[in-house]
């Protein structure tokens, strides 16, 4: 929040709320279209919560992964799934940032500093689905089962109980 921004009058606040409501409706329509097209109910979405492992104090730069679901007023549960490992999570020599923000976020990563920091995903459910989303979040990430590599990334599979 920036306290130096000019105050909005009541009409501007209501206009912003209307824009947010329209965006929420559009996203819900897309969710329902997917369910109709597949004939399945979409219980939750598993997505990144951040572009990095847990971030050092005052170094968090990019909020995009979580902000969209806050605007949608969807339920979101953050679940740690692994830890940064300096032996595996190296900086890429041929990395090319796609934006200034991307460059700043990548520059912050230091394998030595981040070693052992938790890495998490978010489980996202529909509005007012807190109990269901918490139950889903409690299922897949309880115990590491095995580790394997895919496309230069460390992937862990987990027991489902």
C-alpha cells in the first residue's frame, strides 16, 4: 500500500469493485467451461506461490502468482513440498531474463544462501471452499517417496497417505 496515493472517492471505489466482480465472474466462467468440456469437477488448482524458495527478508519482488487468487477471492493454502538444495539448484549460465522483474528476481537467488529454504506450492480452491481445499492440501505432500529429474528440474513424488 502506498500512503502517498490520492484518496479515491466512493464512486471510484465502487467502480473498482465492479471491475473486480466482472473479473471474478470471467474466471469462474472459465473454470466452469473447463468442467463442462472435460465432464469432470475441478477440485483445485496446484500452482507456484512464488518464483523462488522462501525469500530473504525484504527481498520479495514478484507477487503475481498469489495476487491473482487474492483478487479472485479464492481459497488458497500454501504447502511446503521440498527444500532448496545447493547441490541441485544451480544458477543457469545461459539464463536470459524476459523482463526487468524477471532479472531482479533471478539476481536475488544465491544457492549458498537459499540452501535449505522451503519451496512451496499453493492449492487453490473456489470461493468459500476452505474445508475442502484444506483437505486437498493435506493429501499429497506429507512424505517424500522418491526423487527423479525431468527437464533440469528436481521433482519429488509423494505418498498419498
